[in-house]
C-alpha cells in the first residue's frame, strides 16, 4: 500500500492520508480529560491528526511514501529548520515519490508592494507576508495564546530560492505546480483551492 503523508495539516485530514501537525494546541488537546475541557481554536483537531514535527522527523519509515504534501508550512520555519525539513521529506519518499507544497509567494508580495502607490504600501506588505507584528504580547495570557498559535512567519520564499534548496537536497524535476495538476489523484484530497490563490506551488520528485 502506498503511503501519503501530510505535515502541518491543521484541520485538513482526509482518512486516506497520514496527517501530522506540530501545533502545541494539538498536544494540549491530546491530554486525557484536561485536553477535552478547552481548546484555543473554534474547532478541535480531527481525531486522526497525529502530533509530528517534520524538523525533528516524522514517525514514518524512510523511503516508504509515494507522496508528501504540505500547505503553508515552510514560511513558519526558520531557515535552518526549513532546510532540515526538506531533507527529512526527501528521506520519507520512495524513489520517484512526489513532494508537493504550496506557500506564500514572496515575489508576488513584492509585486503587490511595488504596484501599491498608497501610504499604506509598507503596512500592506508586512501584513501580507506576516513578517511584522502590530502588537506585542505582554501579559502571560497573551504570550501563551501567541505561543499556542504558532502563526508567525519566520522566512519567506520565492520559486528560484526554493528550487535551489530542493535540488541541493537531491530532488529532481522541480517545477512550478498548479492546483489540480498533480500526477496522483490522492493529492486532490488535500489541496484546497483557497490556499493556492496567488501563492507559490511547487512539485518535485525523489
């Protein structure tokens, strides 16, 4: 049976995939009894989502996956962690296995910034890229909420920078990807149209 693994899945967790997320909120929700009393989010993580950190390595045997997918994950990792994550994805895939990802496109954000003649251009750019903070958490409750959310963007990517990183890991056939052009129908179960709009999609193979 071919394995398909998604990391950073959030609430998108089709049964046909192995779904992992590294959110501290997920860890809390998995605590017996206590975890049922509170959640930070409006909805709880689906029951089939397992805790797994792609940087530390997922609990999946190497060279067993036909497909790996992530949506809006890499921008939340520091540069060195992102490089480690890409290397770990390469190890998970079978020879010929497919890795697809989608994430914010730095090049698109810069084009929007250059085209914006308003006084708010810089603010709009920082909001769009998630690189700035409009407020700083000062209370313990605010700090805890920010930590549990893990929503800050730490590094932004364009196509040519990610292409170089993927090729350095050993990936081949790196190309721009579009919603719905995956070689395996399984990817249609995890690729959500709203997360691809004006974003950077990439596909490659081990």
